[in-house]
C-alpha cells in the first residue's frame, strides 16, 4: 500500500512545495491520487539550470505550468535564472504572477554566472503586482517607469546587488511601500545610487550593507534614514561616506554598526533607547568633504540638523549620550581606538548587563597598538549591573591585562567571565590561563572559563 498517498492533501502539498517545480510536475505520473495534485502546490521554484535543461524547454515548461496552475493564491514563486534568460519571458511570468495572486516573488541569479549580464526586470513588476507581500531581487536591473509604483501590500523587500535608474527611483520605490516592515539592501558599486534614501514610517527592520571599492569619491556616497518605527537596524558600510538619521528612532531595540564614518557619534545619539548594540567603529582620518555638499544640495534636511552635523562631524564616539536601556553590548577590537570606545560606552550605559569583546576583522599590520589609561572614576554599570564578560581572541597584551584587571576589580555584580585565547600555542595558552587566574576578583562567586 502507498502510505504516502494516504496522507492528507494539505500535508502532501507542503511536501511538494519543498521540491523543484520540475520534480513536482513529474508526480502526476505516480497514480490517480497524484494526477492533478501538482496544480495546487502553493510554493513553486523554477531553476533554469536544473539537470542541464535547455533554456527553451525550461521556458515552455514554466509557461505551461503557470497556465495550468489552479491554486487561487501562490504563496511563493521563486525563479533561479542564468545568463540565457530572456526579458520577454520575464514579462510573461510577471503577468502570470499577477494573475495567480502571488504573495512572495523571488528573482535570484545563479552566483556561478558572474560573467553574465544582469537581468532587466520590466516596469510591470512594480506597477501590476499589487498583491505582493514579499519581494526579493538579486543581481537584477530595474527598468525605469513613468507610471506610479504601487506596492500597497508589500511588507518585506530585499534588494541585493540591484541596479537602479537613479536616486529618485529608489526614493519613489520605497515611498510607495506604505506598509513595508522589513528592508534588506546590499549595494553594489554599479547600482547608480549616490544617496540611498530610506523614508518609510512603517519600517521595523532595516539592513543596509555597502562595501568599499576603488572609487576615489567614496565620501560622496551615503544613507539618509527616516524611520520612526524602526526596532532593528544593521549597517555595514566600509566607504568613507556618511549616514544621516532624521527624527530619531524612539522604538529601536537592536542595532549593529560596522562602519567607517568620521561622524559615527552623531549616529549613535539617535539610538539611545537601544537594548542590544554591536559596534565596530573606525575613526577614519579622511573627513568626508562632500558630506556637507550632500546635506545642502542633494537632500532636503532641516537647517537644525545641518548645524548639528557640523558640530559633531569630527566626533567618533557618542560622548554625553546616555544609553539608559542598553543591556547587552558587543565591541569589535580590530580598531586602534577600541579601548576609547569601550570606556565611552561603559561610562554612558548605566544598566549594562553583559559585555562581549571580539576581533571580528583582521588587524592591519600598520595599525598602532591601542592605548589604555585607567579612568579616574568607575562607570556605574560596573558597580551595579554588569553580570557577564566574554572576551574572544584574548592575546594577553599589557593593555588587555590592564583592562581585564580593571573590570574584575571594579565589577561588583560580575557572575561569569569567559575568555578565549587567540593563541594556537598550548604553552602560550597555559601561560595566559595562569596570568588570568591571579587577576583580582571582586566577587568570590565569579566563574572563570578559559579556552
């Protein structure tokens, strides 16, 4: 007896949703029970590289499959495409997606096709697919449009290595998403965008990643963010550009900054309500000259914000800003100034409970060693709230020993200390363990874990 065929239809459809569409269609030959089941599968994935299928046959298969599909709603329509994909085919599939009331639409380009030209998505994508809830695009070109963009139901948008018609198109695209909650952007060097404007009142989660390239004018590029409902923020930007946050983020809960800005302190002042914070701040010596140019000419920002930006342009760290809700802090130790950042954050985080130190990036050989100067007063969080310290990549330098000794001597509530050595030499590790064992501990209940 065919036990699988006896399963409820809803369960069978979920199982088929995990298979490539070509395999789903093949199930019609199993038995009468399966003959028409494939026409109701709610999630479809089409891969034009599947078993080396000729693209012409793949295109005909997709057309026929979508034409015969009977489900009133397709939850997910996922295309994995290569360099042979045609623009006219995509137009047909977008029309079919609109007809089938697709909720999630994904266009993904095969990563192995790096030499292939990006695929151009027609303007019908953002003028007809009004039922979309999720849209994910990877390595495509968006066609310009004179029609108004309409995404009234879109809540999740992912844009990875996408090329746009320009800055104004990005602003228009995002402003049309009135209920957007999650936005993930990974910029590429050829995306045709100088200032990436994110002005979405409904946005709750925002990821912005931009890597440095060989462009000498990196300081001209940047982000402008106006998202008063934001709860999660992740920015990675190795360009010597800028980021401006307008109107603050009163609801922010989690934030991560891995940036190369000379004005990062100004950004930090807008997220003082954060509870979890992950930092790697590089204090670049190159002040972005075009930063003011961007403020005055390219984006409509109030005069008060411009004055504040002028005052804090040279500030790397948020001196004077109190992170009254911050409970969990991670700091990367790859930068020369990380000790200064650490003490600044300890000083202005009175309720900090856990601290994690880790070298997330490689240290350049030319970088000078960090300098440690013990503060005149003990930060409040060490006296009243810090419970856990974790240090990954501990090398046992004089500066590190002094930092650990200061924290252990001052932290009255410390319960757990975990230290992982960066050395691969067993003898060196043993030596570090012995040194750490003799460090002063303010609490007899404090537990040490060594690696």
